[in-house]
C-alpha cells in the first residue's frame, strides 16, 4: 500500500478554526482595462485536466465565450516550487489578458493552492480557483463531519483542502490520501480496467475504513474515474466534483460583477497550448466527449 499511495495524512481541525491568511499586497494591482460582459472567460491549467472544469462551464454557461490555455509544455506543476508555479501562473494570466478575458478560472489544483492568492493580489480582475468551491460543497454535503480528500501528491502535501474546509467548518475531520496514478489512468482512458480497480481499491481502502461520508475529488482528472471510485467508496458516500462546484461559483461571481453574457449571445470555444497540440487533442476529446478542432500553440515564455 505504501508503495502505491505514499503516506496518508490526517488533518484534525483546531477548535479555533483555520483562517486563510492573505497578506495585503504592498504593490499596486495591475490595472485591467474595463471588460464588457461579451468578453470571454479565461481558463488555464497545467495541461488537459482543467478541461473537466471547462466542460462544466460550457454546460452551465452555454452562451459564454471561453478561452482555454493548457500549459502542456511545462506540465506537470505538482512537483514544482511555489515560486515557479506562481511565475508560470502569472505568465498564463498575462496571455489570457491579451485575449481580453473578463474573468479567469484557475482550473489547476496546484496553481489554485499556491498561486491564486498571489494572482489576486497582483491583478485587478475577478478570479476563481477549484479548491475553495470544492471545500464549501464538501462542508454542505457531510453528515458525520468526516471528509476525505484525494489528489496528487503536490495538492495533498500543500494542505490547501484541509485549510479551506476548516475555514468553513472548524470542527470537521479531514482525511487526505494522495492518488498520483489516477492522472495517468484517466489520460490513457483506463476508465473501467481491472488494473484501475485494483489501484483504486488500494488508494481508497483507508478512507473506507475511516467511514468518511463525503469525498472530494481534488484533481481535475479524477471525475473521469467517478464510476470506479463510487463503487469502491459505496453509495452512501457523496463524491464532490470540484469542477461542478467551480462552474457554479463562476456563474455566481459573473452575476455579482455584472459580467454574465447575454443569453442570446453566440458562444465560442478557443484552445491554446504551449506545446504541440496533437496529444492535447487526443486526450482532450476523451475528457470533453466532443471534437476539438481549433487548437493553437503559443510561446508562453513571451508573457
């Protein structure tokens, strides 16, 4: 088990709660020209996984224009230092600003954990990540106060989900397990394979024994494995798809900022990557369950 999963971590809430401290920026935020509600939503991820978030946005906001950037040339972000992830994320934002986006979705758990507060301090533009929406949905769903979180090793070691959950509900117990092999299984289309079931059983047995009643899918790849995960965890365990929760939050924030697109507008979807698009198209079509035809490669280092 240790060879597959690495160490398991259990986070108990302090009675005083965990506030998410954000240092006030000393520098002035970068001023963004006024955006119209007809401008696109920008979504970025370290690669293809963020397409699960984009798909939910397409479904919930069918009249919105969306520009997606996958940093496939520098994937993955998980093993990188905080400084590097913040630099990459800033470059991604700069590229999307050049596309005159009105809102930015950080559809990467690692970037949401270590770069989103930095971005919010330096850019005067509404943004959303994937961690806090998922944490809030988990708190609303739990009945026994025992929440499980699965994600990549980087996301689990960051402690971002326990902090966000405890910020909402200090008395909740959070049990976290890294499941790094799920990413490769999802990308390779190993959705209903025997090997996938064996690996998932190894990963999830700890959470089954601990009787969590809510499980956060803390990686944008994991919704593709919902079926097997649900079978192993049992029908009584509520699975929290951060992609769904994030899409709802994006809609609410767009409404709050007066940026919702016209319901009669014509939607469009554009995709950009930082490496050759072939692999992105192949895997991305599996994620979206639809054709991807307009993918362009950019030199992200220019930004």
